[in-house]
């Protein structure tokens, strides 16, 4: 308590400078303008179909006036009409916060909402809408305000019931987004006929387990299936593929058809047809199921699509399915790709294979979707050309009920790639575009990445195949080549068993956006985001604007911190999540690995696909081929996809390619940091459950984006050998009380300034690298303490599509924490490891691997005690290939170390080498190869010698390098290619000036000057530790409390003269706690002190308050009426203090000076300004303070602190 109240007085003096105070003793009335009350927690299971009370009072009045009842005639005649009635009833009841009645006959009154078709409603029939409804088709609809018999009503009408259902959701969307519904005249219809979700249930699922619980079907239909169907219908999705494209014939068995039938029956009234992914070689796997009246075929020994037995097998299989699911949609086929069988196995074409299945389906009106995702290496060296070369010659050979389903880009759902050259170049073939809603390459369930800008960019790309204006979207909607009768758009879904179905709450936005774009590809990602935010989070303008800004730039930020300027497929091969730029395969599937695409070398990065390279660029229409075939005209955001770009190439910005690449990595992470800050500002508006979920994911998102930046810059930098350019938001320097501090590193945001003493609070100013950046600083309030420096900058998204991002700047933020401590920070840090600890094979020190079945690191005698040697000692080459290969194939010594400080570490080994065949040592960090040191024999000559493998300046050790290590736990790896090398000790230091290590003397014990402490609440006492032996290299000790609610520690002080460490123990509340002193030299020696805290003595003053919490408003004035009573204190001249805290930090204060005799009371008022946003971290506190002796107060308050 003593330390706390010294801080308060310092804060009062400081705040008199930083804030404008209300005159003490005066009353200021606060205006009424309260913040919104925090909404109740939600689990996200309602998706965007949250029918919460309309927040705009004027709109609510309008809606209640326009909508008084629901008219859905004859709902019992159709399951779809029943769904319409129930959805409208649920939606309007919630949105209007009224019980809205419904009628089931053609009876209207003022304010009726009438829904149906001319067939279901005589009212709609009487409106003579036939021509309009015919032009809109079975799925189109109108929403129209009309007057019938003098009554103002709203009509939602369609030619078909599914259109009426879509219109119902469209009407509810107007209310959810708080649009006017007084004079409606809306007509809408889908631009694409089949709007399909492909459910890859066994992979790429980042939302829990399988969405479908197959084991419980057909008997149990989970509620989430209905939620899913409602959500799909609300955005117009009308097709669903049950299973993964890497398909199993199990889904074609009678057992599974029964399960599929149960779901088809549930989905049918929502307008959703079901489809199956099938393996091309299914005839070789199973017999067709038997049903009454349906022919069956046995299991075959071939799947040749032209074989009559195979043709009959598929006919029988299709007949069997349609006998159970009469409106079955058809098949999705992945063939001849990634291990899946295909028609090429029998010398047949993709058209042969597709037509075989399509003809079986055509007899029932079914459709075959044949994927073009094929990339056989024998077709062309460039993977991006292979699908085009296989499918383009087949144009016109596919049956009318076949779609060639093509991924949006020529590679594989990359964050940015050009549109697939097949689009528009198969004019006689129906083409379905395949988008990916699940975030395989775009952050999975961790990164907040809004994908609609990718799809908008692709769909609005001009193919030029029929001149300007030949957009990809026109290929897909059929208008470019006259295929409007049958069109399709597919999204690989992101649904799973998670409560909110998508895992990440913002994953719902991508599902929503896909449905809206499949309905109308000309919609903007901006307008779709606006609707989704209003329906999912809030209609508050600040919330809508903030989240929309976060979403709209999130894709471009992802491109920047993952693989900008045309780099593609740099993800880790194992899971496609983290960075893997160094990964390479010399065996099968080299195009699964990052190096195949980056072609990283000392010249530059990228794959030459121009006419001088693979000539992929020339697959596009001449207008585009000409543009792509010149580095000067090729879009810079695709540059490394079309060219091997020299690191020194000058970009349009004037920066080199290397500098531009590094800068993009840096600013991409800064965008994520700013998203975190933006989201934090929304806490008062968002329910705590969903707010916290997103907050935690954003923290991980920022961390992992930083890993991407650091990994890629480090790896590409090892090739470029060029310096990393300054981060634009990096601090150039800090001024602390007029003293300049330099040495800020890219990607490092936490710094500590030590050795500060006294009561003076340091004042910080900062200068960023980029003069366009702005800096705001929250100063520390004491020592120890923390200043927070925020560097913010906006600039255009230089490489993003202008038509998507023109309203959204690249908003970047870097947050630096400057920690002030009275502890002296050691200038250099040492890690000392006895090599033989690896022989114990613990979690923190172990031997990994055996090379060639024989060679491994083994325990031997050392110079000191024991050592490790790579045995048997025959001096032979044990591993070959790259250094990474030798790490993976060989035997290594591995040590996990917790580095308290990051920086450059110099590596020393006490080792010996018997000859020049055994004198190289390989060094890795976190199982990633870093460098090799050669020539150790020249130092060792068969004797134990200290060798500095970080310094090759004497010409003996070649190719060595230092290790750049960040703070935290890392694993050091050491290995050799040749047997015989021996290592006794390992020594890392941040001091590059030493000539040879001095092995540290470890702490063997700690003694505390007190083994027990009994304190009164609010008091404190010093505890001092002494270590043994007296000549221990590092005598420093840290202190921790096991119960900080009872006792805390602060003010750590190390006396270099005596080698003793002291700390202040603060009594917080009655109870017991144990203070543990721990040596920091790695010996982990400890000592404890048991603390008992007793209740404090009675205060001389009491305080009570009258305060209206409703008047606690943002940007307004708060006032409190305080009654202070002097019960028995001889101190009568006092300050009555009202202070606003954010957590433990005082941020504003108002106070009144009064003389209060013993037994007397004073009623006083005080007030001050509040910050713009109030959170649950803000608290008002009232207390009485010694008013005469502020400068020399003993720190004991005259009353308890009361929280309001």
C-alpha cells in the first residue's frame, strides 16, 4: 500500500499538467448520453440470422407501423410455405419486439405482409404480376409496397415457392440492416442457376469435427442441420455436396444412401439439392445397391468409361440413388489428380470419363461436375499450364449436363493469383468456378481474413477473350457464350461441428459472402460486408465502420505478410498454415514445396513464365499475354509469378524488389496489429463471449503474421545478402528525459530501460522511421512502470485492386512497450551448457536420431567430466545432401533454453577433432539449419580447445556465423556429417569481445534474511537474499509470490557491491502467501519466506458517496457527491479525492481541500472529464488523504479506498 499511494501523489502532480481540472469544490452537471449497455453473451450459433430488437428508434416505429401481421395462405399445403411463415414470424417478433400475428387465409388488413406465389395466394394472383414473375423465374422474387382495398400492405411474391422463401429472407435482411420499408419496389433474381457448397468433410475443416454426424444418421437429425439449411436459403445457396472430392465409394452404399436421404428430405423444403462426390474407380470398389424395381451390377475389375459393363454399372448406381432421392442433384468427380483414379488410366480423355457419368445422370435430370484440378508432371514442366493443356483441347466434347469445375486460379486457392486461363477459352463448355470458403491457405481458423475481395477481383477480371468487358463473371453466368440455361458457382465450405459452425466468428462472413456473390457476382465485397456486419454484430455506425475497415483490408494484409509481389505457395507443406519458404523436395511432387515456386537464388525470386520462360503468360488472350510478357507492364502484385525477379530490380515505387518485399512483410503485420486495436475499441458494443473469442484469435493472428514476416525475410535474405530496410513504423530513436536511445530492431516491440531510481517519472518522446507516421505516447506513472508508444500510419493499398480498396487505406499500427525498472539490466548474457546433459534424454536436453543405422552421439570422457562424441570414431562421411538433409538424416545434440533477452549470440564450443575429416560442426536453431563451421582441426589438433565458431576472421574457421535469437524458449541443435567430433561444453554469449569463455560458477544455495513475515494490510517490508558461494558468477535473484491477492513483490534491487538482492513485500489483503527467491543463473536454487497478512487498523475517516451511474458517459463530465466524516483523526486538513482508474493506473482525478474537525462531516461535490470509451477496466475510487503533508506523506491513507 505504501508504494501504491506514493504513486497516487505522483499521479496527482503529473495529471495537473496533462488534464484540465474542474475547479475544486464546484458542482458540474453531467449530460445524459449513456453508452450502450453490454449485450448478453452469444455463442454465434444464430449466424447472421440474429433477430434482435431494432436499435434505431425511428426505424422501429416505421417497422411497427408498416408491419402488423403476416399472411401466408395455405402453409400446410407445402413444407416451404410453413418455413416461410415460421421464419417471418420468428424474425418479425424478434426485430419488432412484438408478438406479430399471422393468418393462413387470404385475409388482409393494414400492415399485412403477404407472402406466396400466384398458385398459393389469390391475393397475389389478383395483382396481375404474371409477366414480372415469369421474367424473374422460379427463384426470383419481388418485394413491393402496394395498396389493396385501401389498405397499405407489403407483398413478397415469386413464381416458385423457393423464390418466395428467398424473398422472405430478403425482406428480413432489410429490417436487420435497418433500411426503410415504407415504399418498396424490389425485384431480384439469381445470375447463376446452381449455387453450390462442396463439403470437404474429411480435410480442410477448421471448425471442429465433421459437420455431419454420419454415425447418428438416419435416425438423428441434429439441430445444426436446420440452422445450416436456413443460413443457406437466406443467401440463396441451393446445392450441397455431402463429401470430400478425395472420395470413398462408401457413400454409394445402401447404408449411406439412407443417411443421405434423411438429409435430402430435411434440406429439400429450403430449396437445397444434394450431390455426392464419387471416385472414378467406384465400379472396382463395390457393387451397386439393390432396391425393388432397380437393376443392379456387381463389382467390376475395370472402370473404363467406354466399357459397356461400366456404363451399365453407373446407370444402375444412378437409378438406385434416384429411387431414394428423386431430386438428387448429381455427381462431383475428382479424377486423374493427386492419386485419384481417372480415365487416363484406360487411355481415355476427361470428356470420356465425364460423359459416362453424365449420361447416367441425364436420364433423371442430374448433372456431372468434373474438376479440372489436374497437374500431371508429364504434361508440362510448369504446373500452372497443365490443366489448361489437358482441358482446352476437349472444348465441345463434354455433354450438355457436364460442368468443368475449375479453381479460380491456375495453382491452388492462393491468397493472390491470376484468374485461371481456362475461363473464357472453352466457349462450347459449361464452366463452374470453384472458390474456397474454408481458409486452407488464408489463415484457417486463426486469421481474420475476409475472402470476398479475392473473389470480386477474380470475377471482375477481364479475360478479353471476346474483347474488352469479357469478365470472368460473364463466363460463369453464361452471358458471354450463351450458356445461361445452366450455370454454376461453387464454394468449398468452411462448416464444421463448432457451435457457430465456422470456428472463427468471421468465417461466417465468408460463407455469407459466397452465397451473396453466387446469387449476384456484380455485388461488391464492401456492400456484402456492410450487410453481414449489421446482421451479425450491430447497426451502430461506429461498429459497422470499424469492422468494415478491418475486413476490407484483411486479405491484402495477408498477401503482404505471406507472399506478396507474386510469390505463391510459400506455406508449410504439412498443413498449409505456417511459412515454409525453405522447403524443397528432390523426390516426388516437388511442386508441393515452396522452393519450386520461389526458385530462390542469389539473383532473385520467382518463376519465369513469360515467353522467355515456360510461356504460361501466352495462354491468356493477346491483350493480357502482351501485358504479362513484359516486366514493365506486368502487374507488380503478380511479378514473381511471371518472372524470376532480381533482388535489385527497381519497382515503380523507386524501391528495389528486395526492399519492397521486406516492406510489404512489415506493413502486413502492422495491419493486423491495427485490427487488434480497432477490435479492442469495440468492447463496449459487443457481447463479451464473442468479443473475447475474436480478441484471442487476433492475438494469435498477430503472433503468427510476425512469424511469417521473420521467417520469410530471414530465408530470402540468406539469398539476397542485402540488408533489411528499416520498417516504416520502426522507432528511429527514443528520448527519455532528454537522453537519446537508439538500437531499435525490426520486429521487436518490447524494450527495458534499467537502473532508474528516485521518484522522478521518466518522460518519453519518440521519432519513427517514416515521417508520415504519427506517434502517441502513454507515459509511465512510476518506477517500475511502462510507457506505451503507438506509431500509426495510413497509405493506399498500393497493390490491391482500386475498385475494391479505393475507400479503405492501409491502416498500420505498431505498439512498443518501454519497461522502466530499478533493476540493473546486465549488459551481456551467457548460456552455458554441459554437452553431456543430452545423454540424459530429458525434454530439455536429448540426442535425436541415428545416422546410417550406426552413428550417433554418445557419452565419453571429457576434459572436465564427461562429453559427447559422434561415434563410432572412424572419420567417415556419414550423411550427404544439403545441410538440412544432414540434420534430418543424422544424429544431433539438442538443448532447449529459455532466453530472457534476444539479440546476437556468439557461439563457443569446448571440443576436439582428431583430423581434417572430422572438423566441421553444423549449428541449427529450432531444428532449422543456420550455419556450418569448418576447420576446427586447426584449433584443436586432437586436443580439447575452446573454439569460437562465430568468428572466422583468423582464416581457420570458414563459413561460420552468429545466431540471431529472440527472447523466449528456443532449441539449439548441433550435429556433424563425419564421425569423431567431440563436444564437452557449449557457451553462448552476447559479448563479442571475449577472447575465451570463463565458465560460470553456479549458485549452490540462497539464504533469506527473514523466513517469516507478519504484516498489517497496507504495510510493506524489505526482504533480502544472499547467495552462495560468494564468488558465484551471477548472484542475481528473482522473487515471486504464490498468492498476489494477499502479498506482492516490487522494487527489485541488486547491490553489485555486496552481491545481495532485495525486494519490497507488500501486504494486500488478510491471508497467507509464500515468497520464493530463485537464482537466475539457471541453477534454479530457491529459498522461501512465509508471509502472514493481518487486517489493517481502523481508519480515522470514513467516506460515503451518492453517485448516479447512468451519468457515467463517454466524453462527458462525471460528478460525485462525497460525504467525508472524521471519526477520530487528529489530522483535520485533508484532501477528499475522486479518481478515475483504468485497471491499476490513475488516469484522471478531481480533489477538494477541507478542514474537517473530529466528529464532523463535510458533503462535497467534484467532477472531471471522462475518456471517449468506458470499459469494465474503468473504476471510480474515493478516499481521504493527508492534506498538509503531501510531499512527506508516509503513504497511509486516512480512509479506505471505496470503489464506486
